[in-house]
């Protein structure tokens, strides 16, 4: 028996970071405003993004409203901070628990450039999940690691 752990995936409607998944994320948060005075912009580059998924984007979160946007028109390197990470780590950051997010930054495979403080704002916004949008999206997402931690919000 091999000692290497295998990570079965959850089943869902849309593959994480696919076009339909991004459209669902956009629709879920479209009603919430993003104010330039209260937003954080985090660039993300996914080194091993599977075919059919997006590998580079700017994640925009509004600290007051809880809105989340994905901006694909601005290069992720133009943000502060910019994360370079694996597909699994991106899933842990966006849809995992607070502990999952911390462990991503303990990994030697994750590179953070820029203001690390902005990541605390991201963590707060993701943890609060106004309206339970992330819980519903997570529930319907295909291709997530089975061992994501408890999300801190109720499953739909």
C-alpha cells in the first residue's frame, strides 16, 4: 500500500475556475457594490491550471459589501499582492477554511509578492460570506480537494 495520500475530488456542477464557474461567481455577487475606497485587489496566477480553466486573473473583494469580482482585463502582476500558486492551493484560498488559507502560505510552492496585509482583508471577506454565496458555490463546484476544511458557514 502506498503511503502517498490521494485526494478524491468532490462532484458538482462546474469545474473550479472554468468559464461557467466564473460566470456563476459573477452572477452571485453582481448585486453587491465594489467601492474603490474599500476594495482589495489580489492578482492570482495558477501554475498548473487544468485545460478549460482560467490561469490568470485579478480577484477584487470589497471589504464593506463583501462583493467578489474576477477581473481578467488587468494583468495579475499589476496588483498588490500577487499570488503564484497551484490549482489546489487556489481552491483552498477561495473556497477553503481559514486554516486552509493559512496552510497555503506555509507551502513552499506558493509565492506572494507585494503587500501581505491585503491577504488579511481577503480572508475576512471570504470568512464572512455575506448571504451564503460562497457556501452555495462551493457546494456546486467540481474538482475541489475532498479534504477542504470546514468552511465556517453552513452548507446550503
